[in-house]
C-alpha cells in the first residue's frame, strides 16, 4: 500500500526567468537545467514559459522531497521531462523508493508546478 509522504507547489514569474537568461545567458541555463531540458525549451518560439515551468517544478520537487526526508542539493539533480504520452514527469536518481507526480501550468505572467511524492 502506498501513501503520500510529501507535497510541494511553486509559482514563478515568467519575466523573472527571462531577465535571468538575458543577464547570465548560458551560465544561468547550465546552473539550473539539464541539457535535454535546455534543448526542449530553446526549440520553442518563446522558451520562457517552459523554462519557468521547469524551474517551478524543480522548486516544488525540492519542497515535496524534503517533507519526505530526502534532500537533493543540486538543481540538476532533478530532471523534468515528458512521458511517452506527453505528460510531464520527474526523474530524481537520488530519490529511490518514491513515485513522483507532477502537474505544470503557465499563463502569460506565471508558471506553477505541483509535486506529490508517494512511497510504497
């Protein structure tokens, strides 16, 4: 029987991510995102909502995992990808034994992510 052992939510202003990218460029991207995340986002005409959603997902994941007693010290220790059916998913190699559920959304100004951690 599985049980929920952590939840996390985060909201970020999309213009904040745009400003960070414009100021620090590739250094900003490589500090936060994995190569596949950068490639996915930069293929879009407007990459900032997708970059912001992934930033929020990582923050929400930090929060949810910390409630479960798991601490991930690096941004790049959390991978945000897509399942074969198109749903967003998380991969955190240093968090074995848990299932992660991710929901992402964004509008014109904000991106929001919610993560639920389940333990078997």
